[in-house]
C-alpha cells in the first residue's frame, strides 16, 4: 500500500474569464480566480481539488492567494508521506494546524478523495456512501443589474430550455428601488419561471421585515440570507414571519451551524457549499442534519470551475435531502472550457460524470493558458 503515500503537492492559481460580468451586493468580477491543488501519490495517481470564493475575500475572508499560502506552508508538511486514504487523521491534524480557512482545507480534502477514489477506480460518491440521484436541476444566478438587463438574460435562458428558475442578487441598491426592480422582473417572467432572491446578508431585521413582504406579494418564491450570518435570531424571526422559505447561506458553514439553525427553526432551506464547509465530508454531515430535521437542501455555488462543481455534485447527489436542486452553474458562466470532456448540462440539469474520482480531467493546455505567473 506504499503506492498510496503522498509524494508531491502542487498548487496553481488560474484566472478564468467570464462570459459576462457577475455582480454581487458588495463585489463584482470579470474573471474567476481559482486555486487548484494537485496531490500525487507514489503510485503515480494525481488527485485534484479546488479552492475558490465568489469574487474575492469579501464573502468568506479567504482568497486564492491566502489559500495557496495556507496549503503550501502549513498543510503540505502534514500531507507529505501520508496515505491518501488516511483522511480522518489528516483532517484532524490539518484542523490542529490551521483554524478556520475552510476554503483552503476544502481544496486539500477534495484532492485527497479524488486521488483515493482513482486508486480504487470508483467515483468519489462511492466513498461518501453512494449516489441517491444522478443529476440535479440548475438554477441560473443573475446579478444586481437593471431589470431590463436581467429580464433579457433570463428570457434567453428560458428559451434555451436549460433553466426554469432564477436567483437574483439584491442589496446593492436602496431597498425600495431594489424591491421595485425585483417586482418588475418577476412580473415579466410570470408563471414561466421561478424567481428567488439573495441579499448576501446586506439588510438588518427591520429592513427585512419591512420590505420582504412586498417580494412575497410580487411572487418571489424564496429569500436567501437577508441578514448577517451571525444574526441567527433575526434570521429565525424573518423565517417565522414570511409565508415563503428563507434559506441560510452565510449563517451556515459547519455541521455545528446546521444543528443550531435546525434547532432554532432559523431557516427553511440549507444552502450547502462544499467550498465554504471544509469539504465533502462536512457537506455530507450538514445534509444529514438537514435530513433528520426535515429541512431540504440546495447545492449552492461559489462560482466554481468544473473541478469544484464536480466535487459539489458528487456530494449533493449522495443526499436525499437535496430537494431544492442546485445553483451549480459556474462552468456555464466561464468563457473557457477547462476540461478535456465538459460536464453535461441538459434539460434534466447537471449530470454526474462517469469515471473514477471526480470524473473530470483538466485540460493541461487550459491550465497553461490561464495560469497566474
């Protein structure tokens, strides 16, 4: 079993251009920086994991630059010489050496699972207990642009047949103007599509309770994280006050967060991001807590490249709790294909790739083209 021992760890940052700018409540981007972590074993197998945040450190406090430093300086010494199937002990030692930094730790944890699964010639979801489904529907996310711009893009996506639900970013404008913008979009899309909104934690309790009822009246079907992540009491109050579900994102990173949110009835849906939770195993644990509490889950996104998207899909497809589909649209937003064989999106959603490990192979030419020097 010496073939399983890790003999090399490499990190690469790439900057992948987007098809169009993507704007959040507090940030925007024209390209997505991604950290790839490659873990090679003595047996010649290489696993890959991805570290990525949505548009920079404004969201979770990490960036690809900080992730690379953490992986190279603090996690690589823990990895070298260890077996890739020694994941629980490696994760324990990584946690002792590095507090928080869940995005960086995700890249390593996913790479370990990819390498181990490739050694066994099985897909990663086998290591997580097996697939409960083979595809997930995909919601298309829209930014904070004007109603006309958002409507034009949404109608084009509807015509493609790939998306029938849309999530609109809010929080960059005055609440009255923002509500008017969403109301106009919802009225235009009518019954042809579901409309959800994401405030990226920009409002407080009073603003939320004042303005969110108007969105309910307009036909919005779900509200994501209106208040700061730490304010779970406010989130619970809003969830209790509204007749539509409230989804937790910034409030939900760890299994402990999931337990608190479930016990306080603070959210009706859990947004699970493999990247923000520290990896596949923590994501699976959150989904199990949600399932026990009867809370449906949503496979959320940090605008991952196909590697991170495949990792999130592998985890999400193992859980019967993923009842609200996904937002794993990242590869469709990228202007360049990073894989040898692209992920499959169709009218049924995003499909689990076949093959061992994550089931995807990065194109070396694309890595060279977009590698940051």
